[in-house]
């Protein structure tokens, strides 16, 4: 068996707390990373890009963000779709040129005068990052009720944020540049001479762009939850009163969780709009269904686990593709029947995991690894 600790001696606390305690895991991880960056781009096509890889990267970022808030900090949120909309519309405004109106006071006629600052279109990398920053600010504002309410009432508050944000982007023409259709469309942007957004974007370019974002920020999230901030989140999740007694600041801890979570979800919304779909309309693209979809990902994948977020996103992205290819493609069943079966399966899995294994597939994977490490011994 390759999965063994025999001969691997740890002589420091840093080595003992490593992400990959066994050398075999370390080599497997970096092998997968090298294959993803150096091999897959030579074989990718439009179908695999739009149906599998880009959806997985986008939803994995969103699932990591929601898992930071719900899984690690214990704050329930049903506003993921609305925060994705904030990231998408912020990205759109930044990539088309942002108009900032500064009030200068009333003129002689009693009309408010404004000073207009015109910002030029930004690079797509800055659009995605700043879209996450703007979403983080909005998330902190809507996270303020978490200081007084929790559980079901906090879920209702974030649900109100979901509907308010979608309504705002649907009714205020400034956010969609006064378009007659009310829809936002991504302009063509390039990075190192390659189109990343727009109709001329190649699958390999969009794949590597989104993969780089996921790899970098998943690594940041993994280290963040293992440090002081992550331990503060988990202390608030486990027992907020006891955490406050030992010196954890509930205000800063909860708001930081909302900020970091919204930052990741905002970037997911920006990539969802600019790279994956290229256009969006808030009522359809960022409805409550998006919030539930990402919530299902972390429930099935595993609450309080970065790896669980990736597993849940992969499961929820690949399941429709699998059902379509098997039931529709091979058996010739109607598409709507395949979708109904998919919803039934997801609902049944959520019930099973909540009862039998609340920590999702990630916990099953951890248990399997522990059994492999101790095999053939029974304990």
C-alpha cells in the first residue's frame, strides 16, 4: 500500500500540522495540479469548457465563500444569488467604464448638482477582484443583523437581501447602463493578448483564467481557516458566548466572515457573468435557485471543509451532465423527466447526509483515508 506513514518522521509542529501529512498525498495533489494546468488545456473543447470546467470553477468559488460563512462561522445565509449579482454587476460596470457622481450641493434652481468622474474600463483581472471587494462591502452591510439575530431569523434576513438586491439591479437603469432590454452583456477583454471574455474567447484561455482564480483563492482560504481568523470563526460557530469570554470579538469576527465570504461569492458572480455566460439578467441568472444550489453543494460536500466545497461543486455540476447523457442521450427519456429525477435524487441525498453524515462527502473521504492509513489493523 502506498498510503502509509511508515518512515515519515515529523520533527516540528509545522510539519505535524501540514496540509498533506503524508508524502503520497503531497505528490498526488501536485500531480493533479500539473495535469490541470499543463495537460488538460491541450484537450479541452467548447463542450467541456462550458458544461463542466467553467461551471465547476465558478460554483467552487461560490461554495468556498458560503462554506466560510456557514460551515466555519455558523452564520446561515440564503442570499448567495444576490451577492453573486453584486459581483456580476460590479464587474460589468468596471469593464465598461464606471461613472461616479459626487453631490456638490444645490444650484440656484434648487436642483442637486453633481461632479462626474469617469473611470476607464479596467482589465478583466481587476474587474473580477474589485467585483469581489465591492461585494464584500455589501456583504458586511447585510451582515450587521448577525450581531443581534441568529439561526432562522438570520436566514430570513439574508433571504431579504437576496430579493432586495435582485430587485435593485432589475429596477435601477444605472446598473445595466440604461439598456432597453435590462440585460448586461460582457464586452471583449484580453489578457496577455488572449481574449478572456466575449465571443472570440478561446476555451483554453477561459479555462486557465478561471482555474488560476480557483487554485489561488482556494489555497488562500485553506490557509485562512487554519490560522487565527479561522479559529475565531469556528469559536463563534461552536459557542459564541464562550468565544466572547475568552477574548474573541463577535463584531469583527462575524463581519470578517461576511466580508471574506461575500468576496469569494462576488468573484464567482463576476466569473459567472463575464466568462461563463457572457450576459445576464438578474431575475433569471441570480434568482433564489442559485442560493439554494450553492447551499446544497456545501451540505452534500461537507460543512466546514474547503475540500468539501470542491467536492460538492463537482457533484452538483456533473450530476445534470450525467443524467442528460444517460437518461436523455442513451435511453431517450424526455428532458423534463431527467430534471425531475435529478431534483429527487438531490433532495434524497440532502436528507440522508443531514441524518447520517452531517459533514458530507468530505467526512466520508477523511474516514476512508484513516482506514487506509491503519489497514490491515481493525482500529
